[in-house]
C-alpha cells in the first residue's frame, strides 16, 4: 500500500472528542446516503426491499439522537459548535431534544423497535399485532427461477407495512404516515447539509487542505451513437 495523502489518524485523532464527533457525523450521513439511494430504487422495484430499507433508515435516524445529545455534555463540542450558529444544527436540536420526549422519539420509537427486534411468540406485542391484522389477506407467492425458489411471504409484508406506516391501534394512521415521511426528509437533508458545512469548517480549523482527501469523479463520457 502506498502512503496515503491523508490518514484517518491525522484527520480524526483518536483522543480528540471533536474528531470523534465529526467521525460519527460522517458515519450517520454515509448510512443515510446509502439507505436513501437504495430506498428510492426499491420504491420502483420491490416492496420487500422498500419496507426493509425504510425500517433501516428510521433506525439510523432514531439512533442519531445520541450525536445530538452528546453536544451539551462536552465543553469541547459546545466550543466547536455553538459559535457556528448553523440552521441545520438548530433544527436537529429542535427535533432530537429533549432526550426521552423528543419529536423523533415520539414518532419513531415504535418503528425503530420493529426495525431491530422481532416480535417473539408469547409476547403481548405479537398477539396484539396478529389480532389487529386478522382481517388482512394472507398470501404466499412462490416464483420459480432456474437456480432457486424465491418465496414472497406476503403476510409478513402486510404486517411489516402496517407497523411501519401506522400502528394498528392508531385510527389516524395516514396522517401519521405523512408526518413521519415529511420529518424523515427534513432530518436527512439537515444531517447531510450540516455534515458538508461542518467538514469544511473542521478541516480549515485543523489546517488540512481539501485537495489532500477530496476526490471528484468526472462524469462518464458516453460514446456518441451511430
């Protein structure tokens, strides 16, 4: 391996809390970028993949609350972030705080739970969910392919969709769906813009030139037809 122009250790010193926070910010934004890309693709191709990526996206949005919560607990982070007066950070604080009763937690706690846990036999949760879904269709679609059999378990997708887009106990699940979708879009945008703004500030304050680590891919040149 050749010597890197810029190492991770130089960009993010391991004992520096601001560096740790900035790395975590990059991790959040990278996950959101990948998941949003796959979610858009799945929306047109596969409802199973759409439901999966939507759950994963909400899990990452929910877990990102720890990044916001860390700010007030560390003087170094406050000194780095507070003077910047970035609108994106102000918005994120408004939806992620206070921890425990925030807008994000109120809307996403149940969906996040279903995104990382299965409902186990014997639990009230699974009993109540099956009871709520008892009138919905149960279908199994099997697609034969040359090398494998692909089972499309529709009843799982029906329940997953209902628990994702509106709890069975909620009579107004459609407004809740729109509220969640609008909030997700605003939060993803806020995290993405904040990352780009703070990365520029961070490397400037550390005296690191952008050309040492930014690679820009040129658009591909397609051969003319004919």
